[in-house]
């Protein structure tokens, strides 16, 4: 038929129905759809696409010229699907220099990432893109950046048979031969394991006969789930026209082939998928990652991670290992301070056998070994048994595989100290809930062992990393063998006869034990003060001790007689998706803002016990109750965050507290007789 005439349009090239659009032609189609002002205009484009080949009417409507078509022609009948050529593997990226997802992209894929970042229209889009890059979420990147098979490394391309079939059926406008995608993925976390499930039973390897009967499965490329389902109907064809690299001529060709009697290709049988771990352990991993206090590790430039074994490496990796570390305080003013400096690594398998137990030499000047907590001394860490951090990490990674389940207690601190990026994680601190109205609580490891394993561990002794790792593994095995999650249980009960004193000033020195005893005269006079370097101030040493009373009544009387500071509560609202304001506020800025109303002895911003993230409230403690009441009557108090940013806070008297713990005002120098001598405080807790 004669092409449609339009005065300003160029002459329509010949045989447009058998030719493919070039990049400029696809751009014209895309611009036309984007600028369409009515459904009638879109309907004309859809009708042309529904007709199969690209019509001359549509070519004239889009003002397509010879330059808008590729030179090669497409046959009118469908040809046998060509075997895709294996893309040239790009030069591998150095470990740690790129996000996880970048390692799965070719040069063209990385270029699309760069263009996507440059063209992002909002911070939320950048945040989603950044998270997908860090976590290796190829499906999200494919949906956002419209990645093609050539943009992915070999073995990661998505087979496109389903999309081609859907596009053909949408273009033909018929329901004949409709075939739904029946590839339902198995969700191992939807149900809990059965009562008779063996948590360590693994799936038997396929027999030689079964392998011979299905040779195609050994060479078939793994399938990946489709990231975004294409639109249905003619709009689906329209989307594929400028997103999928097709002008509609392919679908028209397949329709013509179907009209001549050629059979539609059948989709291959989906390959059966198996878990890398027993389902009970996968269930524990799911419970960990779905917990509100779980924070996925982030891949940084200096991160280390387990690599897939070499082809000639026939060693069998452990299915699950338990990790425990010991951390010390090290640093100096020129290099910075590290209160979580790695000093020991312990690793055991699921039978409790030792895989690794290493002392690590400090990389900075050693300030505090925290011997009463770690059991480590300066002589041990500087002795001949200690190894360099690089050697320790190398030996650790030699024992790990990417699919190895890493089990630990409060794993965040271990992973941060090691700078280890690992995905399959089980944190036993997140598996056992605390029966309490307070949020973000977790049980001490030794209390969980006593309650669940009926093992009594000396609470006062140091935490040996190797014994801790074994205890962690026994707790994980105990939970994996259960048919249902362990119900929440109560925290450790009070002894009834003890008060714990924390935050003892270093200025008290050798007389600290005597000064602490004066706080509660009825307590035993035999006590030991243990000193720790303040994590937020490397010049501030603080002590802690335990007061023991003959009876619960005497302890409660001593606690009630202690005069506490008066707390003022202030709160703020953290914006969703933004860093918490508590990360910018400081205790010193709170003290400076509220000191104009009276003497402020202390200010504190509570943190979540597991993640150490600041919460959205704070307490300001006044020496005099009258000063606290006066500031509580104010509508707001401004606290300076930066010279140009002041945050208004609504103060009010704290309604709760002082039932199990108090903060007491004390003189920094008890011997001073000056009226305005500086005050400090100690924390008194029932235990």
C-alpha cells in the first residue's frame, strides 16, 4: 500500500515491515510516546504495533527516514534461535575497589550504572541504587537501569525466552497458546521445620545413573528470577519496542511464522533448586536477617570477604562455623583511637572442634587490654605467639566459603573489627527474645546457656574467645533442632543482695574502694574496683565495683536512701531514611544548652545495645530538683548542632526510673572543701 503522506515528513523508506529500527529510530518512537497528549495518539501507535510488522503509516507518523533503520533486514519467517556467543569476560576488578554488584557487570553495564547515577532525579533513587550496588542486588539494578544480557558477566545473563513469548502473544492480540510461568520458587522460611527433621541431614548427591539420564542439566546456564514483570497487552509491546531493543518486527515475524504452521517453542523445564544449608539452619538465618535490630554488613573499600574456591581446590568447607573475637583499646592522637581493636580470633565447626585460635598483634599503641573482660595481657599480645592482622585474616578466609554460615553473638562488633563482609549470618543474640516491655533488649550469652543448655558459667570470669565460640555453636544447634522458635523468657533475676556501682571517677585513685563503700555504709567493706578506658574519651578512665549486703532489705534501704540527680527528658523525631539526629547531637552540646537553667551534672543519649545506634531521646540530669522543674516548664530549648543549625527540644520531667538504677552526684575530689568544686556522678544499679 502507498505510504501515508505528510508534508514535512521525509520519504518513507521501502520495506519498512522487514527492517529493524536503529538507535535514532527507537529514540523517535520513545519521544513520540512520551509527548503523546491523548489516548487517541497512543492508540494509533498501539494499533500499528498490534498489526505485527512496522507499518508505513506508523513510519510516516514518526517521520522515520533511511537513517532510522538498520541496514540488515530481518526475515519474514522465524529462524531457529541462534546460540548466543559467550561474551568476553572483562578484566576482573580488584577486591575491595568496587561494590559487590559491580563485580557482576561488564564494561557496558558499568557505563549504564554511571549514567544512572548522573541522571538520578532524587536522593531516594540514589539511595536505592547505592543499596543495590552494595548488596549485589542484580535484579533491582536490571529493573532500574534496563540492563541487557551483554551488560552482565558470563553465567549471570537472564534467558529471554519468556519475554519473547510474552511479546509475541501481546503483539498478536490473541489468547491462543497462552502459557503461564509456573516457576514457583521454594521458600525455605515459610514454614518451620517438622518435629522429626534432622538439622544436620544433607541432601544425597545424585546417582551416576540420574546424572547420565539428564546430561543437559549439567551444562544448562542457571536461570534468574525476572526482576520486573512486563506490562500486558499492546502497552507491553510498546514498552518492549524501545526498552528491549526491538521495533516490533520480531514479534511480527514470529506471528507470521505461527500463521504458516510453525510450532511455538516450549520453555525448558525449570532446574530444581536446592538450599546450600539444611532447612533448619536456613530458618535461623532468616530469623536473624528479619529481626528489627539486624544490620546487614556493608562492603567498603578495605573489606575482606570469602572467595569461591579454585577449580583444583577439593577441600570440603564447613557448613557452619562459630566466630568469637576479643577486642582491646588501642590508639594515639596522630593515628586515632580504636576502642574495638581486634586482639584474638576463635573459630570452631559445628562439632566444637577448633578451626582457628589466633592472637593478633596490635597495630596501634596498646592502651587498655580490658584483662578482666578478655583475659588478655600486654605480654600475650606482644609475645611471639601473636600474628599480624593480615596473616590472621588470610587464615580466616582460607576456612570460609561464600556460602558458609557464620554464627556469632552480637556479630556486628566482630564483623566491624575484622572488616569482614559476609552474607549468610546467624546471630544468637537475635534468636532469643527478652520477656520485657523495653525495646532493643538481648540476653547475656551466659544467661542463655544457663536457661537453654542448663550450663552454669562463671559470670565473674573473663570471656575466653574459644569457649565463647563453642557456647555460641551449642546454642545455635539447640535452636536448629527445635520444631518451633524458643518463646521469649525473662531476663536474669536480681541477686537481691547486690548493688553495682559504675562510672567511678579516676580521680578517686587508690581510695576509690573506700569512697564507694561510703555510698552505702551497710555493705561489705571488701570490694575490688575494675577500671576501663572510656570509649568516647581516651583520657577518661572509669571504674566499676559491686557492693554486697547481708540481706535484700538492707540493700533496698541503702538504695532508697541514696539521693539521685533529677532527670529532664527531651525527644526528637528522626526523619525516615535519614541518619539519626543523635549521631550529630553530643552530650556536651546538651549540657551547654541546659546549663543556663541550673547546674547540669550529666547528659546522656541512650544507644541501642546491639547496633549501638543513638536513640531519639536524651536525658539531662540536674543537681537541684528546682532547676529541673523550671526548665521543664519551658516550651522548648534550642540545642546547637552546627553554627547555623539549632534544634528545638521540648523538655519535660522524666516520669520513670529510679526503681532499679540511679545516678548519684559525687565530688570529683571528695577531699575538696571548696563551695564550687566540680561535680561528677556514679551509676548505682540493683543486681
